[in-house]
């Protein structure tokens, strides 16, 4: 039989009493105590209820994307030149930014993409459009997305855009995530 000692550990980590957990899960406090002590082999449905409550509590206490995002995002239009995009990046000390067409996000531009175009022909960069150098768009998340989900995206992308009502509300980079540790 697999032990359910993790229930006690998770409950204590979340700062929930046995009484509160029992009430939220619809079971008795004595059942919680017996499970935690390893004195009972509970029904699957009871363990499932307890697990769901613990997961829900964990997500409700976790920071959300809106808590760590940067607002006032600098964007660049797909029709702007790489020269003007580079000037924006220097002015705001940023290494990447979303590329937009109106209010729609259509891609991203990074220092790496700029440098790749610069090294291919430095004289052409002044007239080259951002749309010719842009990379795929950053993934998006809602402002209520738990930061654990944002962290999973940041393993594969340099930034995550936080969206509210179809518009960019903020951006989260790996550096922002590191500040939460």
C-alpha cells in the first residue's frame, strides 16, 4: 500500500489545519488524522476529494502572472525598420520586444535577430523592415495564470506576454521569474 504521508506534508506547507481540510473536502477531521497517521486505507473517492482541495488551495495561494509582469511594454511595428527597432531597444535597455501589426501580436524581435541581419549585410539594415527579421511571437498567458505555468513556458521561450481582454498587459522574462525566488 502506498503511504499517503504526503497529504500531511502538503497540508502543513499550505498552512491548512486538519479541521479546515476536512471541511473543504467534505470528510471528517478524524479521517484526515487517521490517513496522516497511516492507520487507515481510505476509499479512493475520499483521497481524491482531499487531493483536489490541496491542489486548489496551492493554486489559489500561488503568485499569478499579473503579480510579476512588467507593464508599459515597448513594441515595434512590423513595418518599422531594423534601424529604428534597434534604437528603441537601446533607448529602453531591452533585448527583445513583441512585434505588432496594429493591436495584433505577429512576432518578436531580439538582439540575436538584429545581429544576424547586421552581420549578413550591415549596409542594408537601415532599410530592412522588422517583418523580414522577426521571429515567432512570444507565447501568451492570462493575468491570472499561476507563475508555475509561466515558468514552464519560460523554459522554452525568452519571454511570455500577459494578455487582458485581447491586449498586451505586460511581459514576463526569465529575469522577472528569477526575482521571485
